[in-house]
C-alpha cells in the first residue's frame, strides 16, 4: 500500500497513574512459583517488562479513548465536521454492541455523517485502523479520519492471577503468561488529506503479513519459547525486506523506528541493520499495550525527546504474538 495524499495531522496518548511492577505480580504468585520451581524474575527476564500501568476501576475504553482524542484534536485547527470516519481499534470494548466507536463519536460530538465502527486485531488493531482510514482518504472518500484505541486490562490480569493461585498448574501458567504482560493506555491519531493538512507529515505506505494459526500459546505449552522468538525474528526480517522494497526505502535513510516488539536483547535491531539510537519502545515502562504499542512509542518519543526533525523518515513496526506483522512508513515534515 502506497499513499500520496495522506498526512498524520496529530497523534496523542494518555496513560494511567497506577504503576504495577512485574515484581509485585510475581510476589502474588509466590506459592505457584515455589510449587513449580519457576525462577523469580522470569516475567521481566523473558519480556523486558519492568512495570505496567492500570486505569482506576470504572474507566471504560471509550473514556480513555476520548481523553486521547481530545488531546489530538487540540493539536489541530481542523473543523470537526470534516472528520468522515471514527475507528476504535482496541481489544477492550465498552460492550459487545453497539461499537465502542459510537460512544467515542457521541462524546466528541462529531458529524452525524461520519462512518463509525470498531476494528480489532490483537496487537495490530490500531495500525490496521490507520491503513483502513488512509485508504479512504487516498480514495477521496473522506478528508479526515480519527483513529483511537484504548486498553483496559486490569480486571483481566487480576482474574488470571487469582485463577492461577486457586488452581495452579504449569499448563495454566503457560496460558496465563502472556496476559501477565498486559498494561493499560490510550492513543489517538488524526489523519487528513494533504490538501487540508497543516503539518504535511506524510504517510508513505505500509505492508502486512499474516502467518495464520502459529501462536505463542502452542510454543509455551511445548516449552519452545526460544524457538518461537526465533520465528518472530525471521518473520520480522522477511516483512522488513518487503516493506523497504514497497516504499522504496533503505535502512540508511530511516532515522527512527517506533514499536512494541518484545525482544529484551534487541536482536531485531541488528537483524534490520538499525542501531539503538534509532529505536523507541515503551514496553519496559508501560508493558504490553497490545494495539497501542507502536503508536504510544511515537507519542512518548515526541513528548519526551522531540525525537523527529523536519524531513526525518520513520517507521511504526507491529508484531503480534500470533506471528502477524504490520509496518508503516512516514516522513515528518
């Protein structure tokens, strides 16, 4: 997918205040760890996640998404009536029906003519939303699109910990392990047609790859975690090469990458011919944000370090535990 008319007008995020460390989760699981001789510190060692954050009780996904959206819209002078679609792309939803995007749309008081729907795809949901919205803009079907996502995982993590304590088994630990990495947050991105853009930050293109049913869970149960992560790295390299060819880039011209790739040793950077100064991730501090990982890394990089200069080429990299991959390229003008 290549784009000539799509711009990133604004991007913003919101994170909760409550910090929950991996150490504190393992302290709750101490009886399980002792029973099955699981080394203390395994959670952080295998994932690189030191801590994550959770919303307060009572925060719905639509609430958090609206907070991020309001921050993004405040960065622009765009007429809200021009926003022709609103996509909510988190795994967390207020309810099954209607779409959580409907609640976001209503609270923001956007145009009644906007296309409003939910998009869900595990770790890649937000980036799938960006591609879908970009296609609509490129085709001339809308002038602006709002993509939002939020994750509210507190209850899920707490219930999994409680269930593991009550009914401990290694199979249950293996299946619970990915959930223990989850954290909360919200992100919003506003895309516009270049004709009305005030920033000119061009979305150049993106590529996707689906590997089907190969998941972390099967490798966990087979105690083949190292082999699984090797598969992820090989997939990442394969998709990266296709991505570079598609948008006619080389690694040398990329100034920054933003991602949520769980690889504590940073081996994927060498694999893609990148260096650590180009690498931005919030996984260590914010945990596995699922659909939010790559865009939240972009948000925090811009907030804390003003990491992009005029003309910089950058990439958003998404890699799920189901061995699906999505990459986006853009130029910061």
